[in-house]
């Protein structure tokens, strides 16, 4: 089977979407399928990678996004897809690539679209009150479902806005985590000491520094902990449009900004050294960095408004994390709670082990019509390619 995936918002500093695309590609290849991914780039370029064939298309940077890239020409994109003649088409952009659904249907190419965002949450946060937000969200979600054969939500939280309008082609496919590279055994006393700089508690926030993720919550929580007399230090991994504002906000507090770290092994080492990590974004529909923290044996404090609580086991006797209201005091309370949980590291790892990438890959292959490795349900696109061959 030839699976082609198109993803905007993919770039050198992007996080979750890029990780998802790479891990799916790795899994498809391992199962004997061909994977090609089309993403924004500085120019047209085709290269072979460990995740499949990467096709970069000319793009532009979205103003004010901190570096997010979008493919310039959907007309050129469609011509490239037609040249590749895929058996299945996957889309990771519910906004600018909406037209691909009907285009593919006219050519008998089965499609799936990932809903990586909560449109309802984005509308509530960023649209003025004069807009009919719920009506606009319902209209767009219904249109999305009508354009593509299947809509993929990764959590119950992400699925709800589609369930509320009774979308019939909604499928839940949880994402996964790299359990081989993100390990509790990565914890290094020397690195931990370097990061702590004399403090006793290490807090890590790994995220894109953009408004919808509310990274300022980490600083607010640290400020509250310091005021309570707790010896804590915050390490921030990531970059984004709020970088300078957050540095100003943290003046006088024990905070280190490490910027974007491309080396995932280094990120894994830092996460394993932390006592707690933070996922303060109230609109997170999955949050891969939170899951990577759990795999590293580090419990997570997340916004109770997001999907992250679905895999933190927060109500169990030995939780893998905690959820908190969207303010610094509540996050500080949750951090202190987790610091007093002696089995939190073991619980965190166990929670992550329920979500390996192999599960996600197999769920996607079943969605694409494959019951076992090498089996492909017949489609017009497949027959067309065989005839052409």
C-alpha cells in the first residue's frame, strides 16, 4: 500500500505533528508499506528518510506564528499528489487543506483527516464575543466530516465537538509514545545536578511557547512555590512567539530557558531528571510531550480543561499525574501533591506503557483496510495503480 500524508505546520522547530507523522511512517514501513509525506519547505525537494520519502514543497511562514510554515500552492500540491497516485491519503491540517477531501473523492482516493486541535476551544479563546462561535464551529466540523471519508480524534476531549453534532464517520485513534528512547533509566545525577543549580525540586516545561498553550502558567506556579519557601527550579524547553515575553516575566525567578532542542535523546534525558513536568495548555487534545514525560518516569501536572487528564490516572491511589485549574496557585498545589507521592515515577511509566506507537499504527492500518500485514482491501485507487503498472 502507498500511503501519502500531507501536513502543514511542519518545520525544523515543530513538535507533536512532526513526531506523529514520523512515528506513523516508521510503523508503516515496518509493516511493509510505502509511506510518502508532503510538508512545507524552502523549495521543492525529494529525499529518502528513515520515516519514508519526504517531499518538501515551497512554503511561506505564517506571520506571528513563531515559524509555522504553510504550503504555498494547493494547486501544485494536488498535482504532486496525483503524480504519486496514493492508495490512501492522510491529512494533518483541518483548515488550509480542506479542499483535498473532495478532490480526492473525485479520484476515488480514500481519505482520513486528523483533528489535532479543538476548534471549539480555539474559537472560545480567540474569536470576539460578537461572533456566533458555536454555530461557526459546528458548521466547520460538519463540513470537515463531509469532505473526508473519516475524521480522526485522538482523545475523548478532541472527539466531543464532533459527537455533539452526531458526526457518523468519527474514529478515535490515540497517539503513542516512544517507549524505547524515553525511559526512567535515562535519569542522570550529574545532569540533574547541573539543571537544579542548587535547588531541590526540578520542574520542566516542554512545549511550544505560544498563547494557546499558556506557558506563563509554569512561571506563575514557580513564583507561588518560591513564595511558599519551596526550593524549586524551572527549566523550559521550546521556543515560540512568547519567548521574549516569558523571559521578562521570569526575571528574578530561578528559571532557565533552553530553547528548542532537536536531539530527542537530550530531551529524554532532561525529562527523566525532572521531579514534575507541566502541561498547562487548556486546549491540548493529546500533548505528546506529556506522554514522553510519563514514559520517562516523570509525573505531569496538566490543565483540567485539556485532554491530558485522560491518561494521568489522577483519581487512582498511585496517580501518574494531576490536573489543576488554570491558575498558578492550583498548579503549585498539584506540584506539591505529586512531590509527596512516593510511587509517582513507577505510575507514570505504567501509564505510558498503555500507549505504544505500535497500537496507533495498527489502528491506522485497520482504518486503511488492512486486517493483517500485507493485506489490502481493494479500492479504485489500488486497481488504477495496478493497471498502470
